[in-house]
C-alpha cells in the first residue's frame, strides 16, 4: 500500500479505536459520582472497571483468531455496533448490576476492536516501517486519554450528568462506521478452520473464577482469605485453566497458540505486558479516585490533573517509534521504559493526602514516558517474529495478557485499597471519638451508620468530620497501591532484559516470495513466473 492509502485506512481504523478508548476514559472521572448516585461501594467501583477489562481480555484472543480467518473489515464494523448497544444500555441504567452488564458488553466490543486494530495494522505495514505510523496511534490514544477525562468531567459537572458520558461516543461510532466502509479495503483469503469455542469458554470461566475470588476475599460481608469459598474458587479456577491448556494443545485452531506464546521473545514480552497492564489500568483507574475522593477535586479538575501523564505517554510513544523506524532497534526502549516505570511508581509510593499536586504531576510525566515506550513496542517485538497468517493470534495473545493483568491488578489493588481504607478509617474514627469524649463533646455513634466507615463513596451523606477522615484514608492508602505496582515494574524490567533483539524486517510477511506463490530459482532468487 502507498503512504496515502495507509493514512486513509488508518484514519478509518483509528476512529473506531478512538471510540473504544474514549468509552473508558470519559467514564473514569464520572465513576465516583456514579457510585454515589447508584449507592455503590468500593467493590462496585472496582468491578465497574474490572467487568470491562475481563470481557476485553477474554474476547481479545477469540477475535484475534477470527481476524486470521474472516473478513477483518466486517468484524470491526460488527464490534462497533455491539459497542453502541452497550453504551446506550449503560446510559439508561438505574442499578449497579445493570451497569456491570452494560460494561461487560462494552468490554466484548473493545476486545474485538483491540484485536482488529493490531491485526489490520500488521497486514498493512511492515515492522520496520510501523514505528513511523505509531505517531497516529499515539495521537489517537492521547486524544482519547486526555480528552476523555476532561469531557467526562465537564459532562458530570453539567446539567446532563454522568449518564451523558455513555452517550457521547455513539455519534463518533456512527461516523467511524461510515469511514471504515468507504476507506478500508483489504484483500482477504478465507481460511477454513474450526473455532475453538471450548477453549474460549474454559479461558473465560477460569479467569472469571480467579477474579471473583480476588475481589471478595477478605471482605467482612463475604468470606475470609482462608475459607471453603476460597478453596472452591481457587481450586476450580486452577482446574479449569489446566483443562484449557490441555484443550489448546490438541485444538486444530487454538484460541491462544501455545507454540507462539512459548517462543522466547513472545513469552518474555507477555510477561512484561502483564506488568505493564497492571501499571496502565491501575494508574488511570485509581488516580482519578485519588484526585476526587482524597483531594476533593471536581471531575473536570481531575481530568486536567491527568494531562501530564498523557503528555508523557504521547512523547514517549512518538519519539521511540520514530527512532525504532530509523534504526530498526527496539530493545533499548523497552529497557528504558521499564526503568522509568520503576522510578515513577517509586515516587508515587511516597504521596499522601497532602502531597503537592505539582509534584504529583511531575511524577506522572515520568510514568507516561515509560508507558509510551512500552505499550506498542512490546506488541511490535512479537509481530516481528510471526507471519501475516498468525499476526492476529500473536497480537491478540499479547493484548489478552495485558488486559488480563490489568483486570487482575485492578481487582487486587481495589480490594487492598478497600481494606486499607476501612482499617485507617476505623482507627482514626476511634481516635476522633475518644478525643471528642475527653473534650466533653461526645459524638453520637449512630452517625456512623449507613456504611460510613469508609465502605461507601457517597461522602456527601456523611458528617463533615467523618468525610474528612475518609478522604485522608483514601489519600494515605493510595501510596501502598503504587508501592505494589512498582514491584511489578521491577519484574517487567527483568523480563525485557532477557529478550533477544531481532532487527525489524522490512517485509509484511516472513517469506514474501512464498506468500505470493512464487517459486525459487537456482541461486536463491525468486522467480515470479514460477518457471
């Protein structure tokens, strides 16, 4: 394809990708207000994010395989229609349960769009040239990531309310459908293979069991970490995932090819992607909660405070992409990116409810630079090792583990945050009541009824003194989450250290001559006529 043809096709493709990303970022700043109106707690807050990530992770490998078998253009258009349906349903919800269903539908569509975007780019652009086009992807992600929170904050603070955040992507999705129909024209060779539905079911079931266990274990109203429920869920999840591995070893067209993911570069890239997924989703999910709950900022201001991370992300992605295309070397940027992640989370682990916002902004620039150098380049390293017929499966495998890592990370960190906040709140409330009693101003214990002890995010329903305690608990508890995430960043650094660099090829496929049906003449030269 010529450069103008690639640009036109990318604009159509990235418009759909922009819609998927916007659905997450525009809602992020609305979640605290949303949970307050729907009477949701920290668990509901976490699962509103986790449900989308889980559906995204479970369906990405499936659509990656479908991308290798069926018409990619039709699949992209189908996923946009499903996404619109989920958005409309979420906009009309009046309960947390229905909201989770709608977010799950959105997650399915996002999984399809993620797999399609990576697979289509891989069959249009050779790995060596792909870096120069990463600027388009970086700008798209930057606009969605930066504009989403700002737009979401504006809508939440306006008369339209948080429900309008689900309706905003709908007209953009319709435009993207039209653009894709008119500009995206890809040759397609059907491949008749059986879809591994059993493997897909086992994968989704095993992952869901583990995530449900993580989300509710240790909660006073549910079950302890060591209990029969824990044994049943963890044991069941391990058995189901073991069955998934056995099925994939024998499947003719596995959802996740064990041969592909066991290759050294792919395996190490996947390990790093899991850690990067936790870093990416945890930072964007909980930083918005920190700014609004702990610091008392409005959703609009919360979106503005995320801009330093977005600027760093765009800068890191564009610069590394340009340099990779110029030199063909990519490993150095993976190493530098993971080092920046370690540094950023080490700094964020020092914040509390009174840390200067300017200082936090500087930390977020470092975090954004690291993420920008890692997210697309880890996928690029894997795509460079496979042919065009397997690029959808390989790309989707990396995206799956990144989304799965993010889903598990958000669930675990959300559970730890909820427990940490409740412990800090109870301790500080006890101290406050004791001080008031000594001063001759006892507080009516009934003021704590209604889940005020840090389990609800409806701070407006709390007495002023209690809401201040809860805000402080959230601010001080956030540093603990970033400390854990920093440890995962260290693991990502170790993984990329052991990746062997292979110079990026300048061809779409591993063997372009064989792909075109040409034969090889004596002396090793391709003979187009097949003589």
